[in-house]
C-alpha cells in the first residue's frame, strides 16, 4: 500500500503545484495584456491641440523697389512683432500679426536742371544714390496649412496679405556733382532726410511664405519663418530717375523677410 500512497501523494502535490503554476501564468498573462493595452491606448491618445498660440518674432528684411524704373537696388532693414495663431480645423489655422517692419530699397536719381535754363552748380546737376527705409506698422493676416510630417516637427505653408502704415520714411543718400562750374572738381556729400510726405502713408502687401515650429523646452516652440512680401499698392507715385515731370511711374516695395521667434500655446 505504500507505493500507492506515495503515488497518490505525488499526484496530489503535482496537482497542487500545477494549479499554482497555471494560476501564476494566467495572472502574468493577464497583467501583461492589460499593460500592453494601456501602452496602445496611451499611444493612440494624442495631447489636445491648443486652439490659440501666441508668440514673438524678429529678424531681417531685404528690400527692393519694383523695377518700374531701372535704377533701383536693395537695402536691409528689421522686422519685429507679435503674432496670434488660431487653429481652425485640423491642419488649417489663421494667423494675425502686428509688427514694426522696415521696407524700402535703393534709388538712383540723375538731376539736371540746366535743361530748364538754370546755371550749372552742385545743386542743379548731380547724381544721388539713395537708400530709403519705410518705417511702418505692418498688420499681416495669414491662412496657414500645417504639413503633417512628424509629431514634433510642424512645417507650414501660408498665404495672405497685410496693411502697412508708413509713419516715418528716412532717405540716406550720397550726392555727387561738380563743385565749381567750369572746374573739374567732383565732390560727394553724404546726408539723410525725412521724406515721409513724398511716400504714400497707406500700403497693401501680398504675402507668401513658410515656417517651421520645433519643440524647445516645456511647451515653448522655436519658430523659423521665411516669407516674401510683395507690394500690392505703390509706395511712391510718379517717380522718375531723371526727375522728368510727366515721365514718372509708380514703384512698390518688395521684401524678403527671415525671422526667428518663440511660440507658446494657450489652452
């Protein structure tokens, strides 16, 4: 009877440990399944997108007057301001900005009043190379489309327009001419002048550009912005590089702008 009792005892112990092992394995698989499901759910749940984003940005402008007249060139200026982005639907958003913007360009003017019978002098006959800065309050309104590439990389394309109010226009120039009539003495004078009254106070611009928003720290994003702003209305009317009355044309200011900024989401 002892072998039978030993066999029964072994079977009983085996069943006991088998039940325990089965219970442990079942519990382990259940916990592992719950953990995996939790990871899937966490991955599927995206952080809510903020409806509003505010930011500051500033950078450089490269400006040129339109080629309505051939004697035009480029100069550089500054751009700095605030922006507010409203996320409308999925990748679409609207952005409103308010910034101080320097536009303008270079003008080359040939003056010769001796054709009107005036005696030749430095003031009646000269060549003036001017760099003009249109200091303006610029209000752009943009329609943006964010390209879904990566979760943390948010490149966007945008189009829009802006209203610009010229509150101050400064012309820095070099004027070269013959100092004394009949003498071959050429001189150059460098000066600046406030010419706000000569330029239109109100202007409209068309804008096309792209930006990239990258995570910086916490919820703050780094903004890289590049745009081209083309004048839709003239900055100067009846400009003639030979200062001939009745032969002038309208010139517009066009700018390429590169900006760096910070963006903060607003819940």
